[in-house]
C-alpha cells in the first residue's frame, strides 16, 4: 500500500486547496443565513429578554445588586404604589429590610416623601397623586446596605 504525497507544486495539491477554499466560502454563507439578526428586536435593543415579562405588570428598574418592580395602580384607593424586590434574574424575594422611602418630585415642582409599608413581603404606599408625572427616587435600607434607584411615572394627564 503506497500513499501519494502531495507537494505544493503538484496540481493535485492546488485542486485540494481550491476545493477547501470553495467549501469554506459556501459553508460560511449558509451558516450566516441561518442566524440573521437584522429584524430581531432582542438584539436590536441590546437588552436582555426574559421568558416572561414583569410578574405583576409593572416596570422593572435596576437597583444595584437587586432589581425593583414598580407597579402604580391609579384605580386602587389604597396601595397605589407597590414595589417588589427582585433578584437579578427577576425572581421575587420578600423585603425584610429596615426602611423603604420614596422621594417624590411632581411635574408641578411639588416634592413629597412617602414611607412605604411592608405588607406580605412587598412594599406599599398610597399617598401619591397619580394624575401628575412623578420622578420617584427609591431608598431601601436592608441591614447596613442602602439600595437606591429612580423611576419616572408619566401620570394620567399625559395619556
């Protein structure tokens, strides 16, 4: 049994290189066509998508090591503002911290301070004017750690 050894000046060697090059070109074209991102919203926004949206229908905001889901429900007489503490993977964890304060700044310039109450592991508050736009600054104290975040609520007059 003898093996033919190709030399770089041998015509067979050149054909093998040409076939490999053609194969690689076609392979790269077909592989690229299988994964096109041109109209994919997840990649266009550069934000991670999760299998499910916010569990309680609110907005999720970053708060350092944690995330907060902020739910403003103008139809509620009590608990117009509900805040859920979340892990980075959006799993809810009960709030067992010391204090939770929201600094409210309304569009008309009025400022207010809202102390959130702990109710079943979530934070609730009722004393806010949901008809106006509000810039909310959250300050949650858990042990020695202070978590801060901001949220903008558009208000009912803007809809």
